[in-house]
C-alpha cells in the first residue's frame, strides 16, 4: 500500500517486494518519460512515505532524490537538484 498508485494491473507472476518495486519503477519511468505528465492526481502527491529506489537512492552515504520525488513534491525548491523535473539542475 506504500507504493505509488501507478499500476493498472500487475503483469508478472511474482508479487514479492523486490519484483513489485521493479514493476513500479518501470511504470514510473514510462509515466514520466516525456517530462512532467499533465494531471498528476492528488492521490500520487499525497503519498508522503519515502521509498528507497522509488523516491531516493543513496550514493556515497548521501540521499539523492529522484525525478519522481520532485514531481510528487509539486514545485522546484531552487537548490539545483540532480533530478529536477523543473529545469533547475546544477
């Protein structure tokens, strides 16, 4: 229930945590492939729990927020984030 509601239906046979995460990441990439999708619904924005490999990953001990996280946030913070969907990358 913590995963973003981006799955229309599960296409694989396995519903374990690892396989579900892979499927969700694949759907998110397809959903955001052309940049910022129009009409991001409030259900997606209200999903505030952070999930590793979905909302962030850890690189050299630092948290790096993903394109998806910034999209859910709904606006640019102005810090020049690596995965900024709003065109404010450093």
